[in-house]
């Protein structure tokens, strides 16, 4: 087992990893920018190293600075959290070249799954169902027209290196195709340095279902059920739950086994999530995230496992501490992402927190790195916390979430808490009968077109 781990991240996920290390009696090193000197993960770690100014490119995305921090502290491994360098294959290769263990998948697997075309081809070969579309990249507009006619409108054009909703453009008819094609290519180039795109059939009203998988890198893998992440704004998830309201035990076992067998065949190591669109009882692969997910706590809640602890164990060469037979669903869990944003426009709301009180009680978990007097810097993602609740069933989880949101106090800044209080009053959310388009339509109706 490792003696010391460096955490190459910030905020609530860095604190999450600190806690896992503490429980495992592993010393941990926090890295931070000058803007995060007073951050909670810095206070809680055994050691802290400043790696640059506020700009992420000069600090949390600076590979030389992070490697140097490892070398001067003697850290044997790096946990990347999510975001920043967590899915950067070049970074993983550099880490390995410096005889440091990367707590996550191999550079090869990150590279394969980071390119949407290669990922789709790989998953299709492994028996995972995929969305109808182009066999590979679409090099020009004429090819795009041929593919779209074959697949049938509407179609969605996606940047091969895209993510977070960037580089995705919908063409409902042939008249929309040229503009969508050129815009997707331009966004792919400007955001990811890669203009390549591919085309998929646009599903009219699907749910977003993702399967949590975990592998030991030696040909053994398990699945930990699904999460429904269909409540989204601009392709960004805001409300996640497990198990999914639309998935029964037989369906869960079937798609879960398919995914587990797929990652086992490629000797995948660590946590990963295979994401699908789900419509009319059919699953369609869209991408694989080769890292821990923001919404991993809902899976931990219903299965009673610590995924970060397990990541560290398998990275150290140990066996997984559970088998597929050990993993039985217990109850229902929901997570809401709380951002420092001002409604109705969702504009960033950094600033000083004058009062903070986290909700508590049975089945309530608050993953956050904020505290009374903490000043949220304007340089990073607006996520300030995740409220996770667990109940014996979905109605109990919803009731617990409503109670917890009313207990939560974050004064001094604006947050998205009022959004969730309003959503819990909606019959569609109460019934779980929503799809990926429902929230944006609701926002347009209720918040004046801010979807």
C-alpha cells in the first residue's frame, strides 16, 4: 500500500480523497493555487504545496508543477479526482514515466475512450449497443449529407474530442445540416484542438442512463448498477439518482453484465462509467468516462462501498474487496449539485460565505469544501457542494431531500438551492417520469427561457 498520495485537484473532490486517505492511514498531499491557500482540502491534508497562480492552466493543469510537487514531497501516487487532468492520457504517461502510480486507468484506455469515434468502435466490438450513425469521422459536408440521409433526420453532430455539451449540434432537417456541421467542427477545434466530428441519430425523448463499472486491471470487473442523470441543463447534469426509476432488476443485470464483461476484456483498471441514451427499452452507448464521476456518492449509498478507497486499493495492486455477488441494491439515493450561481440566468456568484450550515440526520451526506467565512474564488467551476440523500425507497429519499434542502443554509452568495426546492414540487420529478429534455423545457416555462 502507498505511504503518501498527492491529490491533483481542489474543492469537494479533493476533500473527498483526503478523507479516504485518512481512513486508510495514508498521508496525503494537497496541491493548490494561490487562490486556494485557505481551501478546506489544504487545511485537512498532511502537507500542502502551492503549484501556481489562480489560473488553472498555471496551477491545476500544470503537469510539471504537479510532478515537481510529487518529487519534493515523496508522494508515490497521484489521485486526479475528476476534471482537470483526470482524463489526460499524456499526463498519465508522464506520471508513469516518473515512476509514480496514477490512481486510475492506463493512458491507453483514457486515449481510446477520450476519442468518441474510437470509443464507439471499441464498444461496438465489445458487444455494447451503440447509437446508429457514422462508422467513423465525417470529413466533409458531402459525407455528412450522405450519412444523415442514411441515418434519417434529426441527427446530432458531435466533436470527437468533445465533452460537457461542447461541440454538439442538432440538425433537425437537411436545411440545418450545413450550419450544424460547421459549428460543431469550429467548437471542437476551439475547445479541444480537434475539429473532427461524427454523426449519430438524434433520439427524440431518451433518458440518460450510466452504468458504473470497476475493474482490477487483471481481467476481472464488476458493475455497480445504473444512475439516472436525465435532469440536465445544457447537457450538464444537475440531479442524479440510483437506481434509475425506469430500470427494473432484470434490465439492470443484463446491461450491467454487458458493460462489466466489456471492460474486463480490455483489462480496465479502476472506476469508469459507461453512459447511454435509453429509449423504448433500448440502450445506446454515447461515451465512457475513464474516471470517478461527480455523482459517484449515489452509487456508494445504495451499495455501501467506498469507490475512492477501492480505486486506491487496486492501484496499489490489491484485489477488489467485493465480487458481483456482494453487490446488492439497498434502497434509493439522490444527489443534487449545488452551484454558486444566481437564478434565473445561472450566472456565476462567487464571494464570501457569511453563514453555512450543512443538513444532517439519517441518510444525509453533504460533500462540500465550503465553510463560514470562506471566499469562493471566481476562477473555477461553480460547484460548491453535493447534497446526497439515501432512503429505503424513492419516496423516502425525495422526502429526505426536501427536508435537507430546507435545512441547508449558505448565506452571502446566490446558489441553485431554490431550483431544487421548486423541482421537488413538480409531479414529473415526484413520479420520476422525466427525460433529458424535460428540465430545459421546464426552465423555459418557469424561469423565462434560461434553459
